[in-house]
């Protein structure tokens, strides 16, 4: 994965969107980037698993969990699945769990917080729709760049 810094990309591309600094790091890779696949779900992670069972091809799964802090949408088993299937990372507008397991997964994981409670598994959710949180709107196919300084979104790949 080529080296980048969100600060340098932000300076060079003032048109990018900047997420509010609300995310913590939970995966082994603090820096990650790739084209976005979006998922909107609320307190139900069945569709998260469905997405991660497919080849990631270096993409980033962006999950709009409605900002819920009442349960986790992503944990160690899903982290390992994302790693094995070639996802670059996952950004969750919600919570994760199994944080010590996620630290061992060689992907990037950003989320609002950790929570021990698992989510429902009803299979409710919507793929490939624009999602809005952290003061940005993210479209399927946008490019997400994340590191220790934050998360930026671009309509195109940045070089």
C-alpha cells in the first residue's frame, strides 16, 4: 500500500471532504484507503457480514449504523473475515467489540466507540446508497483515506 498522509492530501486537494474527528482506531492498520462500498443498517450487522464475505479487492466498507452506541456492528470474527477477503478497512458510524482481536487484524478499522453487546441479525440494511455522518456525505465509489490525523473523502482517487 503506497504511503500517504491525509494532511498532505488535504493540502493538495482542497475539494476533499473532511470527516469530523469522531472516530477511534481499532484495527492493526492505522492508515488505509480505497474505493468505498456503503451500507446503511441500524443495530443489525447481518448485512455487514454479507458484504465482508465477498472479495474486498482493496475496498473500504463504510457502515452507517446511525451513530448507535447501544451495540456493536463489527467484531473480531468480522475483522478476520475482512482481512481474509482483502478489504482495506471498515469505517463504522457505530460501535465495535472484541477490540483486542481487532488489533490483530491487518486491516484498518475506525468506529465511534467499543461496546460489548452484539447486534441483532435480522438482515435489515441497504447497500450502495449515499450515507451522511460526521458532517460528510459518502457515495458508493468515492475514495476514502484514513490515518491517525483523520478521514477524508474524495470523489476520485488521489495521487
